[in-house]
């Protein structure tokens, strides 16, 4: 039987770590906490930090923030559910789900404006996922969101793998990817999609937490390498 409330012993957290989750006793407080915590730009490579590591390192990206948000909900008697938003030619995004009066909302850690918090006004998970569709675009303005997953209940995974893991929580990402995913748009609809215009792309460039100088430098180096490759290709 899955526990309704998560105790400190269930999660394996210290008293100080657990106290953080106790104080986050509403979706609004959880989202405000996620917004304040610095963005994890993964300077040393891909990460999937546990709750303990997020609190220790004071950084998070989407799935890391979603796991912390889901745990806070569980501490207060709500199911710790994650939802995967699957994209093409773009990054996937993961949110934590909550319900109010039968309607779905989402808690989200993101550095850009489009993929943020969703108020609990959506009658189905499909409706909720579609609320992210228009602004879910890559740097070229292509709308990239294609599927959403069945919810993943973190109570089905040992908390030692996602709450206190000192390494990366790849087990959670693998479980999310293995879940059934449902299409949001048909092939005919995809062919009719309009690219985001210049103003929309400029708005997407707004960031909550600016990347540090070393991260910006690496991005510039990668962009220069891509440009050099294109130049060589067109010179053939």
C-alpha cells in the first residue's frame, strides 16, 4: 500500500532537508522556491540531481526541480506525480502534477517563460500538455512538442534512487522515458504548423537566471564549431 504522507524516514532526508519540504505547503510556495533556486546549467555534463543534491548544490533544472516539487507535495498528502513532455529536435521537459477540485495544474523548473507553472484549471492531462504547445519551440522557431507521458508516481521508486542519491538519478529518467506516451498532434497538423515569429523568439531568449561567463563561453565555442562545419559543407 502506497503511503499518503511521506515521513522524513520514508525519504531518508536529514531534519534540515525535510524541514524545507515541510515549509513548502502549497503549490504557490513550491513554485516560488523553484523560481528562486539557481538554474543548473550542467557545466560538467548531464545531471539528474536528487533532492539532497539540489539542496546541497543550490541548483536545479526541470526534472530535478520536478522531483523536489513532487516530494514536497507528498509530504503534505498529495501524490508525487511527474509528467514527461516529449519533443523533437529539442529538449524534453518534466513537470510535477497536482490537482485542485478535480482540475490539473503543474509545477515547473525552467529558465524560460513558456514552460513555467500552470494553474489548476485543466480537465485532463492532455489539456494541460497542450497548454505548453504553442510556446514550446526551439531556437529556429519550430514548435517541437509532440507527446506527453502517463504520470509517473515516485512512490513506485525507492527514494534512495531519487531523494538521497549522491549520484545521478538516471533510474527516474529511464522510467519516464519507458512510460506510454500519447500524441498531441497528427502528421497533417504538424505540416500546417507556423513557425514562431521574431518577437516570440526574442521573448523566449529572456532568462530567469543568466548563465555564468564560462557557460556562455562554451555555448559560443559550440556555435562557432557548428558554423565552421556549415561553412565547410557549403564550400564543397
